[in-house]
């Protein structure tokens, strides 16, 4: 299996996981500051440790559950509802083509 995170030549910014994580952390920090919250206040209100919050703002690393806890306090949960949502089709042909594809299970022999 190919690991795109380990590929140093991966330069497409819009699809670079490191840059996506950095952008999320920066926007979270901006929202925190707009709401006039210190790191300590946000950590206390969210239930996320201060160390985890600092690591996220500095190194852009955080667990999904902690990210969701921060999003609740920062009123940013709607964006998560869109993650992995069903695709919207531009026309009926796209919808029919997609629905006719055979679904593969997680494990398959072959």
C-alpha cells in the first residue's frame, strides 16, 4: 500500500495532508482568538488537555475526538457533518454510472 504521507515529493497543496492539518490548526487558533479565549480557557471548556491544544497549534497534531471537542466549543461542528458525505451529482448520468458500480467489501480475495 502506498503511503502518501511519507512521500516527500507530494507537492499538490490542496491534497497535502500536512498542509491541510496546518490550515485547520491555524483556523482553529484564529477562531479561538476571535472568541477571546486563551489556550487555557479553551482547554478547560473543551475538556482537551492544555498540552494537546498547544501541540495542535504548534505541530498540527491532534486526535479526532479532541478536534471534535474543540469544534464544539468553537461552534464549528457543522463542517464535520459534510466530511465524507454523499457526493452530489451534476447530472443523472453520473448518478446512474456510480450506482451501477459493484461495491467491494473491505476484504477481498484476489
